[in-house]
C-alpha cells in the first residue's frame, strides 16, 4: 500500500495553516479561537473518512474506526492539535494528518483491523494554566484535582472539575503511535530520515534562589559587594559545564531568571531562576542535583536555596512496538 502524498500534504496544510501569522509562524494555542476553528475542520475530515467522532469537555477530539472485534483494546494514533506561539506547520499536526492518511488507505483497500483504531488530536499539550500535556493527562485520568487554585485555573477556560472527570476515557488502549517531527538536530546532522523513540525523558525543575546584599551601586566598593546576579552567573556557568560532563542526552537549562530589586542603581540582592534537568535516567538527574548542591556554595559568596517544584519520571517505551517499527523502517528503506 502506498500513501497518497498529495492528499496528505493537502490535509497537513488544511489544518496546519490555521492560526498562521505572516513571518511569525503559526499560533494555534490551547482553547483559542484558532484552536476551535482547527477542531471543527478536523472533525469534518474525520467524518469524511467515516470515523465516529467525539469531542470531550476539554477539547480533545477522537475519531474511531471500528474493528473486527470492537471489544479489543483501541490502537490510538495521533498527536496534539494545539501549537506554541509562533509554532511550526508540522509540530503535532503531522502526527494527526498521517493518522488520517492511514485511515484513508485502509478504507480504500477495504482492510479491516482486528482492533478498533482511534485518531486523536489532543488539546493543550503545549501548555496551559494546568501545565503541559493537559489534554492527554486528562484523557487518561492523570490530571490531579488537588493542585493549588485548581478551580480558578480551570475557570480561565470555562472548565470545572466535572469536565475533567467526564473527559477520562473508559476503555483500554492497546498501543499509542505518534509520528512527530524531530525537535533536536541529531537525525538531521547524521543525515538520517527517521528515528524511533525508545523512551521519554524525565523532567525535574528547581527554583533556585541566590541571596546576596542589595546596596547602593555608586557607593559600595567592588570588593565589599555580595552581588546576587554575579554569583548567579557563576553558578549558571557551572550548571552548563557540569551538564556537559554527564553526557548526551543529559541536559540542564536555565531559561527563566528574575533579578531583585531590578533597579539600574542598586546592586542585586536576590536572584531567582528556574533550573530544568532532563534525562532518561532518574539516577543521573539525582546525582547531578546532589553534586550541584554540594559544589554551589564553593562557587559563589552568596546564600543559595534549592526548592523542588516539578518532578516527572522518565518512562521506557514498549520493546515489542519498537521492534515492529524498526522492521517496518528497514523494509521501507529497502523498497526505496
């Protein structure tokens, strides 16, 4: 079976360009007008392929193709329909449109599958007031209702607790498949056309506070200063260098920083920044942060506080599915 590449790229553009802004990418953020315009169009495309379509209370969309035995667990294929601000055409959108093309090919060749198949487009995977992967977490019943200010955060999107509870799927999933663009440069640099993911890295975030002394910028001698920003810069440099020593794919990033009092003529007395650490090995993440805490006070002349506020464990993916995908990719390479 050969896909209809013209049809595939038409559907990619049909949905993907919704929310496009000249020279500024595509902004189809969660719960936005653009998102629901895309949702309506995706529903139409699913119905054209004779899928049974439903949209849950948080804006996830599912299109189901019945199997020979509908009592078997679902094979789910898809990705996220929302984008970050100024996102790209293929991010998320590619996975949904490829899933639709698979359905089209099965329909055209009158092929029935044992398992039912569902094409899914998740909402708010790229982030919301409830954090990233909101749509899929809600669908799997993993969205906590015990987080601070949960009702206020839900109300921003005209949602409530019942919407979260009602959006949990009540059937089993046999496998989940997603084709996604590479968001790094490993495959590109090595001229490899496709890669198979074997695990999802864990993400640990710390709020780091560096405490010095705020003093007058004009009268405090350089040797008498406890500049929290200077100390933070030394620590951030160490964070970067230490992460390199832990080897690929370990990464550590400081992408958000606040300076207090943030005045042009006052020596910074406090700096807060977010340290994000990612790796497939939880032990490596723990070892890194422990070494960082032990070494930090020797790097700077300020006080330092580390406060954990986000910790998501890594997960290894299914070996059987990885093996199947690997064989499919090898066969396709031979055919090409």
